[in-house]
C-alpha cells in the first residue's frame, strides 16, 4: 500500500508539495502502527505507540526498496535545492530528511555490496591463477619424470 503510494511523489510538482506528501505519508504510517498496538489485548506500555527515528527510517528503507522507485533521489535533491532552511527545520523537513537518510543508507549498502563483489572476484581470480600455476608446475614435474 505505502510502497505504491510513494510513487505518487512523482506527481507533486513543487518541493513543498513533495514535502507535505512525505509528511502525510509518515503520519499515516505512524497511525497504522498505533492501530496495530491498540488492537493487542495485552497492551501494557504506551511507549509502543510512538515510532522513533530509527524505526521510521527502517520503514522508509523497506518502502523504498518495495516501491522500486529508481528516481526517488532526484525528488529528494529537488526538495533539498529549492527549499528554504527554515522549512527544512520544521517537522515536515524532519520527515523529508529521514527519507533522504533511508535512501543514503540503501546507496551505501549497494556500494558496499559492489565493493564486496569486486573483492570476491579478485580473490577468485587470484585463487584460479594460483591453481593454474600449481597445475602447470605439476605438469612440468610430471614431464621431467617421464623424460628421465
């Protein structure tokens, strides 16, 4: 539901409208979590009704991945470039910054994955190369034995 709603961000034309939409979506996410906890029979602590920044960012990460919205960073950069600092310091700005942090987290994870893959490929190449030389040395030894 929310992952498809994230794509509606494309329809918002001005930065403040995009920020309002992100804030609206964040509020709805919070309300859904609140409804979930209110329905639990053995509910004991009201702290469950509050989503902290880490939890909201985790939800955003999930939604971004699920939405497969490849141009989301463009929308965030558009907001960043054409929004005043005063607006960025509001609650609406907080939600936008949290979404941006989620995007950056995903990007870093992808970069690390790419670096890991490159390192694994290099290690495999070295392993294959070393096996090749070992095999070729064995062949040379075998040939010397046969010649003698």
